[in-house]
């Protein structure tokens, strides 16, 4: 009990250090629990929603009727015909109405009931934004419906009108479900078949077989949408992927920081108490009693920190989940609370921190009591780095600061690691913003010299409309890895709409087989290498030898001269599937399969950047707090460990400012170095992270960090450092001169 | 007179009781002389030296060093006084353990107006071969030599030595005392030493014996003994 009182008093004497360690652990456990449980629950919801409501693997339209049941039997799949229609509700407001399906893409009811005759279900954000409640009347395309409930669709979880928009505006767009009979009465409906294969492997190959079978029956496919590439669905696994990646790395980095900090503090506590330990030892205390005493420190800190953190984490799960479900509405089946996760979040810090302390105290207790009572073996010891440093030609201030850093390597490494982590955290959001900015400015706008891309339902020949330029394209997958897919695009060799340049910035025309740098990187190929792919339309294999690499971040493309493309993919000479135009055009109904507006893509990405604002600021605030904790603790440690030197300097006539410059500024070098190392560490991590998002985002994000953001980050880090120093200045002022007069440092 | 102390009083409050450490001390020391303050533990000799060194303040009385009245100086001016005029030597050397010999000396030369040449100082204390060593790698005597070098590098007017041989053996103590005498004679530095070793008094021009915060005896020597001849 007496020893326990000593633990509490020691902690109270150095409150900042121990509270700092607890805070780090709390943040770590909280993030671990919240992020893991959120991603686990989202994953569970997505899987269950996909399975229970039979999410399709593809949706397609044809120019002829298909016997869905027979077709399903032929391919061991569930096939159902339905439809969609974009209907105006008010000027500038569209509802995409789906016909209620029974076998594939079955709608779920969030609230209310499935629609009966003259009834309609709409999505909740659209209803709430525009003031519709269950039982209200809504007029769509001139027909009156009663709102029967709020709908959730497995094939339209992320509600956005098109993939170019990125973020939805509920005032302008929403989804709705009506019964099949009611759907037939709506104008402008497209018949859409949805297919879900029984065999859950090799989906793309099965899709190719279906397409081939349709063609062999003389049926023309007017539209094919693989679910893996449909942003309304593919964003969800991407978000889960982001969360689970972050939930593993960020809390572990925090835990590592907390362990490093507490290990360092325990090392110092035990070292400074060697006389006390020696005395206890000499008076008959056993090793295990002393070990138990010193293990109380990490035990208390880790249990308090991780239990409070985990509890906060559990409290935050529902809010986080609710927030995620506003963006990705899905049915809530049940909230999974994995107790093992909580046990892990509490036990891991306890084991790691107690293990580190066990090892440290074990080393000290091996020393003889007589030696310990004299202050231990390590007093005044000089490490290898201190001994090998030659600073003869440097000024005294530099020498002093360098010596301060090499005096305690554990403290220096902790500071370095802490600043690296804080830098990465702070600049993460800004890197994402820079990368999207770069992609917009240097990628899309640099590569394309047109405003609209129109893809026809059927391949055309002959001259394209005046002012436009024709192209042909095929969506292919790697022969040995169908998860990697990209477009092979046939363009005019003297194209004016696509601007390519090589790594040196020299422009060139796509007269040869050209691959974009990002795709080359992904496929790990260089000039002269071959790439074998299969056409996702018919499964036919094609091999291309890369001749040039284009330095662009606008996407994953392989460009071929149009004639060569047509010959390779079996199209007649001069055939083309789409055109690029500098202005908006109108076409006959059914002539166009899809339209892409470059301005809409840019605007969508711009909107996404705007939406990133809170995340970016949140990360900067978190990094500031983390940095402040670390810098304050380390600066405080420097002051504590330099008390005799500070006291001595005061006796020798050093002024406050001079002492501050020497002692408090001694970490400047490490803080700057930590920041500089944090940038490449961040860019490397972000590169790997962005690469994992490429498939779902359908765009390649280059990893870029604007110089201005780097400068901004540096200013924030230095301001945090100055703030921590300012907080420690009082500590320096409190060191009395009597400390040097009463005791010797050696 | 280089140092004039008149009716100096100092007391410390310890809880409700007041501990009178100096009870009206008066002493003088001429420029270039060596003074020794002798006394047992608790006699007030360290407090007296701290006040003369500008590290502590008196309750009443006056302290004048080289014409400067210390009791009238502000904190900043007192800092300037310590910085420019006083060299300190401590019983336990007070070297910074992670600085080399040269760097420990530079700790003071760094803030001095006209420091002596580093090699001259190292040569004077006989440590030119150890200038890259760390304190831990030196013997007690060598460490005290570094402390002396650090004190004299600024070429101070006054050298204050607090039990400079208190932690050293007989042989080493002689070496350190000889060095202090050499500094006193060579640089003309006024030396004020506190000790409880009465034999050291023989090398001083003036010896003040302190007991219970009062000077009980003042002895002036016409001739001082060479440090190496002192026996105890």
C-alpha cells in the first residue's frame, strides 16, 4: 500500500508525462474500436444486403426480349427483367424510378411498406430534403403516387446520378421504386435485365460468356453495366477498404507512440530511482516485489487509457455508423459488437507496455544494491554516438544542441517518430486534395481537348459529325488477373482531341501502341513488354506490345491507332463507337449509350474536394493535438534532464533567452528532420493507399503534395513546437540556482 | 578594497521557525589576494559565498565587489555581474556529463566578453591531451582542473571556490591548490575559498573563521605558504 502511494505521488509529480501517455492510448483505443467496428458493421451490412436482396453481378439492356427464366437456367444464374426511368418531379429535379424486382436487386424497405398499386417508395434523403412523408402524394411524369415508404436498393446504395457527379445533391436527384404494372405506365422507361450468377467466382468470365451467348442468338446488347464498375455499389467496398486500412494502421501507430513514450518514461523513472531501488533491495525487498511495484505504472496507465478509450470508441460507433449510412443507405440488421475487439484493445496495450517495463526493470534489478545506491551503473555514461561525434569546428550553441539530442537516443527517436506520425496525419488530407487538384489540372484537362464524349449504342462507320473526332474502345481485363481492367482506345493517329506527352514533357501523337504511365505502373510493364488481355464483351484474347508510355494521370488507358484497333478487335475499317466534341450535341432517341461531360467530371471532383474540407481540418486539428502532446512531453523531458545544466548556466550568468535558445531549441533539428521525413513517408503510404482505391474510383490518383501545403504543414508544425516551448518556458524559469550549488552532476 | 562586506545578515524561513544563517558579517579582501573562509558545516560559509557571488541576496547589510554594490543591483545586473566578473569552482566539479572537456569550458567562454584562448587555458591546467574526453573518463583531480579552466577562461576578477578539494585525495588536492595559487599569481585573480580544512588557511592572505553565522577570528598573513608545502 505504501509503495502504491508512491506510484500515485510519482505520477502526480509528473502529471503531463503520464496524462500524455494516457491520452495517446485513449486516442489509439478509441480509433481502433470505432473504425474497426464501423468497417465491420458496414461490411456485414453490405454482404447481407447483397446476399439477402440478391445484388446483381451485371445489368444489361438488349434490342430484343429475353426469356429471363430460361436464360437463368442456361447460365446457373438468377435473371430478372425490370426497368428504370428518369422522371421529372419539378424543374431541375429528377427521380430515377426502378420497377420493383422479386428475384434480383430486390428493394428493401427502410420504413413503411413495399409499393402497391399507385404507390411509390422513395429514398429517405430525397424525401427529407424535399419534404415528402409517408402517405404524402407525389406527382411524377404527370402521374400521382402515394409515398408508401422509404426504399433501399442493393444496386443503387450510393445515390448519385452518374459516376461523374461523385457527390449527390438530394434536392436535384433521388431514387424511387414502383410496382412493375405502374412502371409500364411511366414514359421513357428502359428495359433492364439483372443477372446474379450462382457461382460467385470468375464473374467477368461468366459475364463474357453471357454476352457471347446473346450475340450468338442474334441479340444486340445495347448496354452492359458490370456491378463491380458501378459507382453506386463499388464505392461501398472501397469505403470499407479505406476504413479497415486506416483502422489497422492509425491506431497501431498511436499505440507504438504510446509504448515508446511510456517505455522511455519508465526507463527514466527507474534510472532516477536507482538509489531508492538499491535501498529497498538492501532492506530486504525481493525482486518480484519491486518488479510488481514498477509494473503498477504501465498497468494503471494502460488500463485507464485503453478502457476509457475503448468505452469512448463503443459510444462513438453508432454515431459513426449513422454518419456512414447517410452516405451509403443500407438496411440495419443488427449492430455487431465484437467483444474480442474490446479485449484486444485493452489487453494489447497492457501486454506491450508491461512487457517493455518488465524488460527495463529486469535490467536494473540485475545490478548490485551497493551500485544502485550510488546512483547506478549508467550515471554519466557516454554512448557510442556521443563518443564518435566530432564537433570541433561547430559553434558552441550547435555543439550543445547536437549533444542534447545524442545524449538520449530513445528520446530523440521518439520525438522523430512522433513528428513523422503527426506530419503524416496532418498532410494526409492535404495530399488527397493536392492529388485530386493535380489530376484535374494536369491530368484530365491536359489530356483531353474536348468537352463531351458520346458513346453510341451501335458501332458506326463513315465520317463523324463536323467538329467532332471519332474513337473506338473496348473494355478489357488482364488474361491472368481479371480484377485489373482498363480501356483499349482506338484514336486517330493525328488526333487533336487527345494530347499525349512523354516523361520529358515532349508531346507525341498516338501513332504507336501507347500506355498511360499509371497503367504501366500497375501492370509493371515498360516499353517493349507485352500485355495479354481478354475483351470483357466476348472473352477473346488480345496481346499488345507496348511501344510508348504517356505521362498522364487521367486514367488507365492503352491507346492504339484507330485502324489498328479496328483490325485487332474485328471491326470494319473506319468503324467507331463514339465521338469527342467541343460542344453539346443532340441525338436521336436510343442512338446514345452514354454521355460524358468533362466539365461534369471536373465539377464532381471539385465537389468531392469541397466535401473533404471537414476531414482535412479534422486531421490537422488531430495532428496539432498529437504533435503538441509529443512536443510538450519531450521538451519537458529535456528541461527535467537538464535541470543541473540550466541551474549551472544561471549561476554562470546566462540570460533567460540564452538558456531557452540552448535548451528549449535543442529539439529544433529533430522536429525539422521529422517533418522532412514525414513527407516521403506520407507520399509512399498514400501511393499504396490510392493504388488500392483505383479500381473502385475508376480514376488513377497520382500522389502529389502542393509546395504551398508543405509550407503550410511546416508552419503548423513549427507553431506547435513554439507553443510547446512556450509552455515549457515556465519550467526553465522555475529551476533554481541552488540546484547546481548543492549537487554535482558528476 | 576589492571586497567589502559590512554587517551582512541573512536568514531563512523554515515553516514557522526562522533560521538566522548570517548574523552581521563584516570582512574585506584586497585585489589579487587569496582569502579563505573556514568553518564547520552550518556555519554560514556557503551562504556568505553565494551572496558575494551574486547567486543569493542578503536581508540587510552591504556587499561591495570592485566598487559595485551588489545589494543594489537588479536581477539582470546581478546576472551581468556573475557573467563578467565571477568564476565559480564547486566541490563536486559540476561538469556537464555529455559535454567534452573543451565544450564544458566553452559553456562559459561562449558568454564571455573577452575569453582567454582555449589552448592557453587547457595548457595552464595541464589538460591539453584530454580536451576531447568526457568528464566520466577523467579522474576527480582532472575533473576539478576542468572546473578551474572553465572558471578562469572568462578571466574573472574574482574566483569563488566552494570546498575545491572536498572530494579529492591528499595528492590530488595539492595539485588543485597549486593550480589555484598559480592562477592567483599568474592572472592576478582575487581568490575567495571556503573550506573546513584549516591547513589551507596557510596559503591565504586573510583567513576568516566562521561559527554560527558570525566571524569569530580574522587572521592576516604577511607571507603565504606555497600550496605544495601545506600539510594536513
